[in-house]
C-alpha cells in the first residue's frame, strides 16, 4: 500500500472525498418504512455496509473518466484491504463482509489475482477488467437491492450466505496480514 500511495497521492483525497460520501448516501438506498423489521435486525446490520459500498461502486462508471476510475479502484482496493482487518470484531464484521464482496468480485473477473509464483499480482486495471468488475458489481448489487425492495429477510440472508465467503484471494491477504481465516457469522 505504501508504494501505491507514494505513486498515487491523489488516491487519498479521492477515496475520502468521493467514496466515503457516496457510501454514506448509499445507506439511504432502498430503505422503506419497515425495512429493518422485515429484514430482521441482525440481517439488516449484516448486509447494510455491503449495500452502501456497492451503491457508490455501481454509480462511478457513469460519472468518472477511465483515468479517474483507475484511481478510484486503487483507492478502493486499499480501503477493502483495511476492511479485512475488521473481521474478528463482531461489531465491525459488516465492514469485513462488505469488503469480501468486492474483493471476491475483483478476483472473479481477474482484476486481482495471485500469480503462479504465489504472490499477489499488480491489479489489472485495463478497460476490459474494469468494465467486467463494474458489470458484475451491478449484478450483485441488484440481488441485494431486490431483497430490500421485497422486504425479504430470506433474500437478504441468502445474499450474505452467497457472497460473504473467503476465496483464495482473501485467504491469501488474511494470511499475509497475519489475521487468519474468520469463521462465518450467521445472517439470522
């Protein structure tokens, strides 16, 4: 991360000014009267940070040029890495879970990968990989938005069960940060 921030000083300003504001606005997305009750307090808490993260992630491709998207993603990767440090604290676990979602999408589309030598490769921030990441993020976000729209505890809980999984990438990062794997927390 130090190398990234030395090379990309504008990331800090960009991620704190753009991402954090969008994330906080995202907490209002799809919330209706009775949402917390319908989803259940634990499930609502369990999915809300993921919804807030993804709400800004799916909005940025239409608002930023390709260079700004690259900067956004570098900052977002740093933020997601920080989220991984929060997994052992039950009160902060929703941030960890939200981080898993986006890191796993990045891994799934090849934006982040572990090389044959066993080390994390540089992020592939090609136009193709960025487009795949944002397209897949929209599809995942839609699943969660529908759970909110339907006021469905079962759909929200299924979202958590499906997307809050450690992958080889997140396992690698947890190992390198000496955090170890985290046991899943039930979404009920």
